[in-house]
C-alpha cells in the first residue's frame, strides 16, 4: 500500500487543495491530509476548526485520512508510515519555496521524498488568504471552497474582523 502525505495549514481548505488531494488519490492507495501548525505562522482558526473544514471538504473521498500535528513534517512522515510527500505548486514562487522544504525534509529523513503536482490553471490564483479576504468582505465563497466549508465558515462566523 502506497501512502501519500499532504501537509498544509488549510486555513481554510480551498477547492485547489481539494483538487490536489483528489489527484493524489488517483496515484496512491491512501492519502493522509495533515492539518499542521507551524510555529512561525499565525492562524485565524484553531487546528480543530481547520481539521473539521478539511473533513467536510473531503467527506466523499474514502481513501483520505485527516490528521493534525504541530511537530515536524519529517517526524509525522514516519509516524503515519507515509511513502511520499505530495505538494501542490501554483507558480514559480511556490515551487522555489517547496523545493527548499523538500531538500530540508530529505536531508533530515532519507525516505521523505517529495512529489510536486502543478495546480490546474483555474486554481493558480486561489489561496487560503484570498478566501479569508472574501469572507471578511462578506463575499460568496462557493467558487473558492466546497459548499460544506462555505456553510461552516458562515455558521461559525469565521474570518470576520
């Protein structure tokens, strides 16, 4: 069984994230979506809220498992017995950053190979930051996140100032 690990903050999970996960499901037997906390980032929602939004967005994908973690990705990689890390890249800036992270991960865990999947054109400009800005402005989020996530954000009044 081949397991892919897809880490991210997912604040919130977008349709671009979902597309990456669906595409990974076509390549691997199990996809583990890791909702991560990074000490260098500030989040507008809790890790539990972000994990719940991921569960809602991915509920129809049987081979997807959601986990949360606040440690190092290379440690989680071994803990969940992953075979590969899958990262999406939207542009050259993403690619440069993700290549640096992939090199660091591999230097600290010789099994932690990273596979990059390019974003489809319709998701190249989609980011969690954009979703938060739309939510703050009271805009419709259904072109950016799944309907279940849009409803969760509205119900819990997330990302409001």
